[in-house]
C-alpha cells in the first residue's frame, strides 16, 4: 500500500505510544513508525503485553499495528524515510550541574536533534511533542539548520495535553490540539500540514495555531494551573480538618461557580505523576533566569504545598497510631500515582511508603496494575516492604490501611472482612476520600479522611 505521508515518532513512552497509535488508527493513509532506544520497550509494543497500561489502548494498537503502525529500534532508518518527525523523548528534571533540581534535562532531546540531522538527506518537519522550556525550538532549529548541506528543517511545537488513565479519550476527543510554528510562510505551511493531519478526526475549530513560543509556554502553563488547583484545594483540606468544615462540601460549593468550575477540586494525599512537579520546577527555573523572583516563588509554592500535604498525611497516621508505627504492619492500597495507570513516577504512595519505612513500619503494597513498577522503585529497601496483588491478603494482620490511589476497586472491597482480619484498634487513612467513611466507622474502624473530621472510637 502507498502512503501519503510518513511519520516517525522518536520515543515510545506514555506519550509517543498512545499518540501515534491514535494517529495511525484515525489516518490509514499515513504510515506511522515509533522508535525507541529501549529495545525491551519496543519488543513489548510488538507483543500482546504492551509496556504501558492505558484503558482502550490495546484495541487501538491491535487494529493498526502491522497495517500502518510499526514499532522499531531502527531510529536511523525511521528518520531517513520520514516526512514528519515527532520527538517524544523524556525531559526529566536535571539532576546535576547548573539548574539541578529545577531545570529540564535536555540531553535526550539534544541527542535526537543531532540524530535527525545525521540521518536526513532532505528537509523535514520536526515536531516537539515532549514538554520543553519555552524557546527550546530556537535551539533545536539552530542545531538542525546549521548543516552545511543546505537542508532546511521546520521546528514546530505540538505539546501533548493527554492525561494518563484517560489518554485514549483525550487523544480521540481532545479539548484542543495546539500547534505552534515560526511565523514565516514556511513555518505556517508546516503547521498547516500537521493541523490537516489532526483535522482527520479533530474538529477544525479545536486545532489552535499559534507562534512557537506560545505553544511551548502554554503546556507549562497548563500543568502549572492544574497543579495549582490541586494544591489550593489541598491547602483548604488542612483548614477543614481544624474547623469541622468538609472539603467535599466546600469543593462542591465553589465548583458550582462557573468562573471556578468543578474539575480538579478533589482533595487528596497530594498529586503525583511525571509531569506536574517537573514542569512547575522548570517554569520556576525559567522565571528565575529572567530575573522574575516573585513569579518563581509564586509557582514554587504549589510544589511546596504538595510536599507538605504528603508529609502531613503520614504525620496524621503517626499521631493517631499512638505516635509509633514501628513493627506495625500497614497496608498501602494503591501505588500508581493515579487510578487507571501503572505509572508510579512521583507517586504520593512512594513518599508515604518511604516515610513509613523510615518509622520502621512493615509496609505491604497492593495495586491492580503498578506492582511491577513498585518493585523496581523500591528495590533499594529490601525486605522492609512486601508486595501483594490481593488487597485482602495485604490487609491481613495490619494495624492500618492507607488508601493512596483512587482505584475504583477499593470502593467495593468487603471492609467487614478486612476489619475482622486486622489488628485492633484498626485504622483507615483515606488519602483519596473514596470510601464510605460512615459505614467504615460503623464496622469499627477509626477513619481519617482528608479535609473532614475524623471518625474515631479511640
Ligand atoms: N506522561 C504524560 O502524561 C505526559 C503528558 C504530556 C506530555 N508529556 C511529556 O512528553 C514527554 C515524554 O513523556 P513520557 O511520559 O512519554 O516519557 P517516557 O519516559 O514514558 O518515554 C520516553 C521514551 O523516550 C525514549 N528515548 C529517550 N531518548 C531517546 C533517543 N535518543 N532515541 C529514541 N528514544 C529515546 C526513552 O527510552 C523512553 O522510552 C515528556 O517531555 C513529558 O513531559 C508527558
């Protein structure tokens, strides 16, 4: 079959894999190849056991794979053939040198730019899919266009707004697709070509075009605003616990104001995930480097509030379990950073688990999809932690259970059965406010929600 366009995506992770699967599914006239330096990941994409869990992903991959969707480790061949190259490699927080702990580590990003240049014999459209500091496209264009061969590249920014756990819906029916380019005739033509691709399934009015800097900065801004809402409601949850106000009632009352809206007002043990913290810190670093100290401090507080909320959750556990958890078995329900994903990056459950281990608790972790990642994340703690896919076994003999991920399955467990198998007094710390607290209290549990008055027998 002949294809009208050939697309390559460098980076077969949580963004590259699902995004390209949807493009291939919706655009049978386009040939899509996804490459990665991680062979194990590519092998998994080519198997029946995909490397990431995302509801609905399996079906889409199965429909398109081998037809117009291919996964390969041959980055060079992929670059040679491609008309459009999406770059979706990881851009973690820099762990060393200038800007360590805040700035984005652009080493993977720059390597791909040099690789694209090395294997190209004609101009291409290069699309930033990764989240990058504002003005990265300028550096990318400088590397790509400083070749002595007269090859010209157009660098676009097309940040990805998908959320893990709902990635397929977010990709198939996005609120918007944003494409930024240089505002030259060549830049605008390139962004129109990518806009046309999305317009195959996304209504035109939802495809937003902008200058490249606005597109880059919009992604950082979106994550900063989303995280800020979570830190704001979490800050209020602490106040609710002191004043007998109820955070769900407060969230509902303010969420009905159309200027505020109901989304992202669920108080919890804190936000996690690979993006919010790193992108805000990146924004903080950018603001600092432009001498905007107050802007940097303003956004940094969103991250500080989140760290405080996680630490506060563990302090509540300790304070109510007679100031010691040493030697006590504690079941941690959920290790993924949110429900419907196996991703554990920056998961609040990790902070909670490590804090409990530091207090010498015997932690048992259970999770429907994230145990493999949890084992890797906690390999340094040895037998200070146990893993059990069965929540009932995890809770057996425990003094407390802590709900750290909002998996739907935890709402419908038989808590009477769990209570009967636990040490007494038995405690529930609901870090996601998903359980029926009154019913748990009536079973006999001491119940500690977030942002609500605890229900205690002791
Ligand atoms: N995860 C999310 O929810 C999400 C949402 C929107 C945007 N983003 C952004 O998208 C980017 C990717 O995130 P992710 O979660 O998919 O990361 P990821 O770690 O899951 O995947 C990145 C992949 O890139 C590969 N890679 C790195 N260098 C490479 C190279 N030189 N050649 C080929 N492959 C290479 C890695 O092996 C890895 O498999 C980040 O910038 C992130 O901020 C992530």
